[in-house]
């Protein structure tokens, strides 16, 4: 045995002991909500305890709108990208996307927390605070310079989404093939939930025109954005208040691309890329299906799908021209345009909010 | 002649960095820097715009600065104290102390982004108040990152004694305890500053990064992240500038302390 070993052991254990001191305090048992509790009861109680969670970074506005609706302050805990905080009760009312975190909370497959029906959710659409999420956007300048490329890209993407929604199981397989951060079981669950977001609007009505920009829902998103997006930069904050729908979306490309007698013309730029908001997963199945089935190729495009993840800023990637198209939440696009980017939404893939707040119920 | 040269040396150590800084800001404000870097004024805003944002939002920025400073200095203090104590323990039990410190240096190799989320989870039960437990987690991150530099340097300061000093102490028949208080401890003082020169800038960086993962949303580092993700580059740059100023200010404070406390030493 080397002479140094004993000392090393002692030194490491000193540091370990320091870390243990803070973990030794036992957790207090939490009380959960009755299954008949009203939304107001749950929101007010969790907010009073300061245990409402969200990821922040531009994902928080719907939660803040909901908190305001029930007269609570708009502060929330910063939630990690897993649901451990919800699992260990440090967050009582946790943010979850129906197609992602909620599946992990409920299901028992790999990475799941297996809560089954011991949890209930609060839906942003039902509460009237829904903001639109995954869209397709580019810069206004790119769209004006390459209208045929935009139209061809939209037509092929929408076709991909239509096929994916008709065949979610196959779509999940395709996404899994292109690289996946999660299990194939979760991918399949996600495809089923994403299909609902693409095919149903904020009021619960069925959507037939995949990707069409719903101006009523867009206006609600913009109004909530103006109230809850807080910008430090006074120039950007002032600009935010002056934004109108025409500054953030242009329906003309979508309308001509999907018209019955559509003539798309020759794309000005054939090599194009799309920046996803997150890792490869069924949330973006329409694009992977369009790529896999050759819809983009048929439209005369050579498309590269660029996965996101972590702190990737899809708005910046499109603005600087690293990529031509992007998928982002409408609120992120609004914030970026307030800051001075000339981004333009050209299609709205998710027609309702996929964000819910999940809470545990007592047996 | 010699005197003139010395004062020029002292002057130039301050003058050249300032000249370089002024040159950079001039290039930046005139847009030449943007051309060199191929950047645009949106992702790299002009200095006057960044300055305007700092000026207009000073109270909010100062709240975040305060939160970051508490974390940085709290962690620096605890880490340095712990590090020094480890150095003392290692110096008393020299046989295995040196090897132990080498192994403890391995802690320095752990990236902050790896320990920050772990400490967040470990400190969940510290307090029902998210602000407090989050602060504890962040301080622990800085503590861990600033411990090793201090312990290694303290060990050197306590053991690297000039042979003639030791001979002198022995000739006085001084006890180990007396040698420790009268010789080893004073001898380690310059080494403490060597350690602090590493860990003072380090503690600011650790504090900024630990805020990325913290449960409670506050601090200069967190604001940089939030604003970049929201594509608010001018505001993000305002916080980046503030972070730089914090680091520089702490370093200057350290140098002032050092020049006072080590006055008359070589």
C-alpha cells in the first residue's frame, strides 16, 4: 500500500462529509391533491407553497398567465429537463409537454416514472391561456427572395405531417431510425400525442388543413406574449408592444402552396436546412417522414434536418443564416422580433398548446 | 536612472492593458471589429447600446450582481478555509499528506457543469425556501472548485521552509508547535495569495455557471443564459460586461490586499 493512500482517503472523506451534512436532513412528507380539487384550488395552493415548476427560457409565459388568472404572483421554480423534481415533491405542480414529460410521468417504459392515473393535469387550452408552439419560420428576407423554395418546403412538410398523423406508428419508427434521445416506446407515445396537437385546435375542434395559421389563436398568443414577456432592453420592450400579426406571420406562402390548383414553380434555392427546437424525436415527425419518403426530393429540395437541444437558439440560427428554416414556439419568435430579428412564421404545425401542469392526487 | 525605469515598468503594467482595452472598444464602436469577426450589430451590439442598457436597468442588474457575489465570495471563503485546513492537515502528516493532495487535485478536474446539477439534487431538503437551498447548492459548487488551489498552495507554504530558517528555529530549541505558529504560518502567507490569484477569477466563473442549473432564477450568469436563449443579445452582453467587471473588480481588490499585507516582502 502506498503511503499516500490513507491521506487521500481522509481528504476525500472530509469533502464527502461536507456534502453529506446538507443531505442528511430528512424529507418532509408532502400532501397531494384530492382528485376532485378544482384547478383554482390546486394552482393557488401550489403557488402559495412556491412549488410551481417550469423550465423558463421562454417556456414560462402560459404558466405565468395561468398564475395571474388565479391571482397568484408569476414566480416559479426552475425545472430541470427531467421530472425528478416532480417525483421527489420539490415541485408539486410541474410543467410537462403532453407528448414528452407527461408520458414519462405516467408510463413505466424506460425513463418513465410510472405514476399511471395517480396524476392529473391542468390544460392550458381549457384554461384559455394557450400559446401556440411548434411552427415553421424563416426570415422575411429569405422568404421574399426565395418564395418558391418556401412554398415547396411547406408543401412537402405538410405532406409529411399528413402522412405522419395518418400513420403515427410508422412515423415513430422513422424518427427513431434518424437518431433518438429516447426509447422507441416513448417515441411511439409521443407520435400519438403530437398527432392530437396537429389535428385539434385550442378550442378542441378538429383541424383539417395541417399547418394552417389560425389567426385567432395567433392573436391570443401575441396578446399573452405582450403581457408576460419581460424584456430588460427598453428598445426591445417598446417594440414588443407595437408588434402586430403582420410582423410575425405571413400566411400567403402556405395558402398558395396548399391551394388545390397550386403551381409551385422552380425553387430558387434547392439545398435548404431546418433547425429543430429540440433533439430528434416524434415532436418533429412530419419533417423526418417528408425526408424519408422523399417528399422533399419530389419538391426539388435537398433538405438537411438539424437537431436542436439544450440551449440551442433556433431563432438565432435562422437569423444568422446558418439554417434556412426553423421550428420554434411563437412566443420565442415574438421575443426575437422584438429584439430586432425580422423572422416570419410561414406555417403553424401545432394547432393547440401541448403544455400542461401535472400534479399528484391522493389515493 | 534605475528609479525611472522601475516607475515606467509599474506604469506600463497598467498602461498597456488600458491602451489595449481602449483600442478594442474603439474598433468595436466603429464597427471594424464586426468586419474582422464577421459579426453583425444584432448578435454583437455596439458598446454604447450595452452601456445604455446597464445604465437604465442598474437596480435590477445590481440585484443579480448581489446574488452572484454572495455565491462567489461565500464559496471562495468556505473553499479557501477548507483548503487551508486541508493544507495544514497535510503539512502535519507530511508522510501521506502530499500524495493525498495530489489525489484531491482530481476534484479540480470535475467540470462545474457536472457537479452543479448533482449538488442541486443533494441540497433539495436543506430549506423549504427555494432561494436559500439554491444559494446553498451554488455556494457548495464554488466551495469545491476553490478548495484545491488553496490546499495545494497552503501545503507548499507550510512545508517549503528555507533550511536556514528551520536551522535557526532548531537552534532555539523551538517546539513543533512554535515552529508552526512562528515560521510555517507566516511563510504560507504569500502562497495564500498565489492560490487566491487562481481562485478569485475562478470563483466568479463557477458562480456564473452554477446559476445556469440552479432551481431559483437569479444571478448574472442566469440572466446571460435567459437573454441569449430569448435572442436578447444586447441585454445578454450587458450582463456579460457586468460579469467581466465583477471579475476584474474582485481581482483588483485582491491585488490591493496583497500589496498591503505583503508589504516589505520580496
